[in-house]
C-alpha cells in the first residue's frame, strides 16, 4: 500500500489498522475509490468475501488438530449482506439467524435447513411457525418460549417428525458473569420432567456468553457436557454443544500501539495528559479522587491469541466433568459430540471497508476543528462506545483544495451535539479537502449494520461487492429509500 496514504490521517496516538491486500489495492487507487462513492453515494459499504473462508478454516483446522468435530455457523446479524450468506454456504458453513426476515432470506439463498439455527433473543409466533415448517433448529431460551413452541408442534405438527431444538443454558458458576440468556440446567431438567416433549427432538445444548474469555467458555462447556449426560439419562439423544460467538480477533498488528493508546488514554482521563478524545471521553472510565474507576467499553482492538490459537487453548483446557484429568476435547470425543460456534466479527475480519465523502471543514464555537462527513454515526458503530481505528484519507481527482495541517474530529449528519463518527482526535498533516474520501477500515463485522438508522430520513448505505476489479451491488441492496439520481 502507498505509505503516503497512511500519512494523510493519523490518530493521536496512532492505531494503524491491519488491512487485507484487496483493501490496500483499492485505497491506493484514488480514482477507483472516488468512483465507487460517486456511483453508489456516501456512505457506501464495500465488501469482499475472500477472507471469510480462510477465517473459518483457521478454526476448523485447529479443531481437527485436537480431534474435535467443529461446525462453524456464520452469525448473520453481524452483517446483512447476502453475499456473506452465499460465501458461507459455498464454504460449507451453517448460518445463525436472529429474525424471521433473516431466516427467510437464508433459506431463499439455498442454505439447507439442517445448516441453520435460530438463536433470536425474542422469537415471535411467525418466526416459530416458519422454523417449524422448514425444520430448522431453534435454540430455546426460556419456559414461555419453549411452551409456545411445544404447543405449536402439537397444533401444527412437523412434517419431518419432532422439531429439532437446543436448550440454551445459563451458567451457575459464580465465576461467570450473570446473563439474561437461557436458564440453568436444573431449571431445564425440571421443565422437561414436567412436560410431554414428544413434539421436540432435543439435539443439543446452546449457550451465549458476553466477552471473549476462553476460560469462561471452558467452564461453561464443562457444564454443557454434564447437561448432555443428564439429557441422555432421561432418554434424549443430543449430538452437539453450541458455544455461540465471542471468538476474538485483532484489528491491529502492533500490540505496542494498543498499549500506548491505553496508557495515554488513562492519563488523559485522570487529567495527567492531553485529551485524546472528544471532550475527554473516558469510554466508560472516569477519574474519582485521583483514581480511575469504571470499565472501558470499547472492543479490545488488539488481542492475542485469536481464532485458531484461542480455540486450541479452549478445547485443550481441563474439564470439570469428572474427577479424572481430561480435556474438553476428550469430553467431546468420548461422547461423540460435535461442537458448534457462531462467529460474526472474527469470521468477517478483513471483509469490508466503509467510505464517506468530506463535505466541510469548520470549528466549534470554542475552536475545535471539525471535518463533516456525508454519513451518520450509526453507519460505523457497534454496541461499544466507539470505533477506534485510524481512518485512511484518500484524495481523489475531484477533491478540492486542502486546508492547512491540523488535528480535529470527524462529525456526521445527525442534528445533535454529540454526532461524532470517531471520538478520537485525528491529525491531518496534509490538511483536508472537500471531496476527499474517508475510509473506515475493517468494518464488515457488526460496524456497518448492527445499529444503522434512517433517522432524519437519511438513506441507509449501499452495500457493494468488490469483484473482478469492479463493483456490483449486493442483492440485498441496503438503500431502498435512497432517491434516484437525477
């Protein structure tokens, strides 16, 4: 990649995004970058499915090394583009869906029902009816949901026999953070003992954990193994444990950069160094009596180990399922169980970039420099406090005249004071011009779509696929309300 492009925008301190080759090639071609924004509007999400298969293989190869049968299900909620559904299906992966619409789309794209699991946090009757009629597996979360689905099987029947389900469990281990997802194993067993569950085929155990801790997942996997034994003693025949998502990835190659940012940000929050963020935002932390309190609520942009190495450590951990020393991998093998996972972010690592056009430069009333982008903050945001990677500033053939070098902030289109695209201060050593393109790297996993909004009747971003040196709009589109170009 042209190193001069990296130098056009640098965070204070820098957090230099790891880029795939396709990203570097595109960002090094100002004419192509400008063309895709001019054709599809600003912002626009550019996706490339190439890394998905490689990321999945990293997990399955690690599993195979330990003799574990791992089946990867793409977490559809991480990105709505249908190209990722197709790529997952072509790679032999399953798909995890969280709504009726997601399920209908996935089935229409030809994903076999046995390769789909419904894990939606809330499952309305229409979603349950569609699940039953198509024979996809449903992860049951609570008594009311399970009772409703059981009643549905009695009322409508299932053409292919009992409905395949998994029971979502909540850990009883005091070292695991409380969760709103699932029920304890004793609660599920009590429910099963009190019901005629002939309408169900209990195929597995499912759990969902917050965060990325391999240790936490090892503890709950041990509980899930014991739950499998309990179910089999009651005459059920479960064949899998599904550990959900939360498989870590790293956006940065340089751990030292992440540590430097953390150190400088802590100092700034304590008032011991210059602010690095908008109005000295502590991202969930604050200073009290000279001490830092609270928890940083951003993604850990550098992590190690990730994906395959992380998975190896997980299944090689000692099990708590018996008094004999054994690993989780041996527990799974001895019971003939396969393990499932539902990665989103880590599966889409390297699969997307978001572009937005610069519309203005100005200062706040108290003198803070701003760069206005044709996008809003929901179009590059996950459920954490901020997106922290350094953008790439591309100066194309149609850019105007840049202003003088400065440092400041990227702001968006919503009419609120706190409308920041990034809350980090950025340096622009070569200034910024109207018409420049700001590229937000590696946004495919959650950042493009999880919180996107059409407030103010601003259109959603188009989603286009980089393919064969050009671009084609994803079949889903993504900007149905965008006015046609005149």
